[in-house]
């Protein structure tokens, strides 16, 4: 995997710090931000980006930072990937909007055709395009309720599904996502996640017990005949990159099929080659009824989708789905460029290669530093969970200390987890191996400074 100067032709693929982080130019912009941007909109890194591509971000002071975040799994094909940028320029020069519900255009149809081709399962599919992951999830629930004529929706502990009223109800974490924003949408029921590290009795009992516990709770507390949908992230995102044990997702899919429940796979963070397959469900051959996608779909432009079984999607009456900007032609052009890049450059294979490089070094870190309780993930969607050594007590302070040390030394590292104690790694799938290795060395130094 060679260094790829995608995003700004010739953009050097190297870490290079010329000031402290943040530098004077970024500090000036931060002062302007404070007087203009609402306090509720936060940022992880205190720098302002002026260019990006491949595996680096360039800030206003000329610092070049290694990117292990991809804008939260969005720029998997790199920033300003050539096929994306070329298609966007061409489309913007032709027209930027008609509203597909007023006067349609081919690129919307082409994106839906690609989604039918790429998402799990060989059944006949339909798609509807939207603007954000939360909007996709909200519409998936609408579709499931309409198709089944049922109301209840089952979600999981540690889930994250968005910031709209309904998706906040589905999301498990209170702070910062839900606190004092209620009341929330009704008929949402929560069950435990198959979380191996935190399952009572440990990973082995999780594998043996989780499905039966969850199915029993649905039966006793909701009733299968009342459930419109079960929604799950095949690998949880904001909740901590929780990977359920092998066999759990297939069992859940069989349960939903047996009871006429729509299985919604939220692949917004895990989709589009991120985990080493086109979709995380592919790893165990799970075929959900509906799939929600966003983030990596369009190389950084706002686009999202619900894709699913034709009979479920088409159960909704004409004009029951839509939105003014959903499937914007420029965003559709970007998606076609991004999907073409993923296929042409085998980014699923690149994700697997990233995992092959990162996992041994992360496991070595865990062997060295008892604060790391777990290393998990798949492909280029990886994480480490930090706890007080010898316990499962979360250690968010150490997590923040490591992240800040990475930022100060030119590595973009993100945190997540219900308890704020997980470091997650989402490098662009086009990152060069030299940058990947250097980023891991910075991470090792950060742990050494604890």
C-alpha cells in the first residue's frame, strides 16, 4: 500500500509539525469561532484544516497531521479523491439541484442501482436517498412500521443512531446526545448488547447466553407480534466499536425472520469497505431486511440511504418518502465516484491490510499497558478500551490523556464509548503504510507517557 497523494495533486504524504498544536493561525480562527458558532457544536481537534488527502490533514499553520479519523469514517476513499472530485466538478457545472421529487435525474437512479448491487443479499431491492445517517434511520423505522403495521422498535444498549428526536430515543448514551432534549419518541424498547468484555461472566458466557437473554426479554416485555423492527449496528460505532460474538447476528436475523420482524442493519459507520467487506454484515453472511448507509457513501458529501427488500420498501404509498435535498445530484455524483474508487482500488482489501498491520501492534500495546482491557474491531474499524488495571471500571481520564498526546504530536485520534473510555481508529483506506506505522508509533509514545 503505497503513499497516495489523493486530494490535492502532489499533497505530501508525511507528518510535519511547524508549530505547536494549535498554532497561531488556528488560535485566531478559534477566537472567531467562539463569537460566531453555537457552543453546543464542539470539535475534537483545535485546528482548522485547509487541505487534506490520502492520509493527512493540513492545518492553517501548515502542520501536516496523520489522519486516523477519516471525519468519523466518512473519507474512506481519501479527501478529494480524484474520481469523487472530478464527478463533483462536472455535475456542479451542469446543475446542482432540481429536487428528485420534482424533476428526477439519472445519478439518483444509478446510486440506487449500486446500492442494490453492493448491499447484502441477492433479493430484489429498492432504495431511497436522504441527507444524513439519522435521517436514514428515521426513515427505515417509518418504512418498517408501515410495512408491518406494528409500532414497537427494539434497540440495544450502547447503540448510537443519531440526534433527531426518534434517533435520540434509539441512542443509548445520555451525555452529550440526549441530556435534557426530551421527551423522546415512544414505543422504543432497549435490550442488552452482546458486549463480550462487559457481559456478566465474560466473553464465553456472552457467546453462549446473549441471544437467548435478548430474545427472552423481547418475548416477555414487548411481544414478538408487536415488534416492527430490531435495529442494530453490526459493529457498534459511538458506543465503543463493540463487536458481538460470532453467531449472534445470524441468530438475531433468524429470530426476526421467524416472527415477521424487520431487521434493520445500521451500517452507517461500518459500511462501504470499512471492516474489510463491503458491509460488516457480509462477514457472517447476514442479510438484513433494511440497511441504512451514510458516512463513507459519498467521499465527504452529505448523502444517506435506506436500501431493502423490494416488498418492504414498496409498501409505502407514493410521496410517503422523500425530502427536498435527499439524493442531491452533486452528492450522487460524489457517491458514484466513491463507489467506483472502492471497487477499482479494492478498498475492502486495503481495510483488511490495515487490520493486519494495526492489530498486532495494538495487542502488543495491551500486553505492555494493563490500562488496555480490550482490543477489538475488524479491518480498518479498530479500538482499544481503557479501564482501571485489573477491573472493568472505565478510565476516561487516561483515554483523554492519550488522545491529547496524539493530537499534540500530529496524530488525529478519536474517542468513543458509552463511558468515554475507548480510543477508536478509522484511518482512510488509502493511507500509506508508512504513515500508518508512524501513527501507531505516536500512539505507543502516548501510552508510554501515562
